[in-house]
């Protein structure tokens, strides 16, 4: 069965963006993108680079991890504000939104229904894994469906911002097994964790 993989950049204090939700890697962003960071993404995860970046870097590799990307409306609108209606034309692109209405791009599927049910359907289909690009609100809604975490941990702290999981997630402690890691000279880490258990029940002794 296909896996839902939350492949996401995070600060040391667990934030994926600033409080305003703007692209932290944009022209006015605060997120460092060192050369070895980009190099590792090109080598290992070329399908996760957006179309304009792939064109600029002359990347045509399909990649081996994902053939489908899912995201929430706020994450999708970062591209829309930049005039990009489909940031991942090389992948099947699904956006979850109850307010977006008609898709701005014929290649992008907008789903207004339950994301958990739709992702469960996607998992049963043939193909590569499903990339959950964000944001935190959708990740919170899909918390119980995430099979793998790939955290691109940046040596940055924010103090406040949008967390890895929003309050859409319920309190349900899970155990994760570190299955791969890559430490870059620039200080960034690529950490891969597979979900090791179902929900853990905590017992509090009075």
C-alpha cells in the first residue's frame, strides 16, 4: 500500500513558517537555502522541487519517492499569489479546500470533502508514495494517516509561527523509528522516521 509521507522543512523549535504563513524561502524570507541543501534535494528528492525551480535548474528526473502531492488551501495559495496555478505539474496535484471552489488549473484537483477519506482512497491505488507538502492545518487533519515523516531540519529558531501540526490534530502520542538521516555541512539535517506504533495510551497515576 502507498504511504502518506509528510516531507516538510522545520525549524529547530518546530515551526514550518512564520506567523503570517508566507513563504519563508521567498525573496523576503528568513529560511536559509544553502548550496548543499539544494544539492541533496536534487539528488534524492527532485520531484519535490516546484516546476519553475526544476526548469531553472534543468531538472527532468521523475524521482523515486512520490507521484502525488497533496496540500491545503493556504499552502496552495502561496503559489497562486506568485502567479503559479500548478507548482508541481510533474506530479498528480490535489488541493483540499472547502472554500476554493473551482480549480484555478485543470491539472489540479480540488477536494472539498473529508481529507482522511480521500487519502485513504489514494493509498489503495497503485503508484508511488503520496507527498503531504503542508500546511500545518492539513497535516493536523491527516495526523492519523501519516506513515512517514521526512523532516528537513534547519538550524533556525523562530520563537513563534505555524507549527508542524495545527490544533486540527487530536492528542494521540505515536512512536516513530528513525530509518534514515543525512547531516549536511551547512547544519541542516534530513531525518526520516517511520511510524512504529498505533496510538499510545498514556496512564497517569494519582
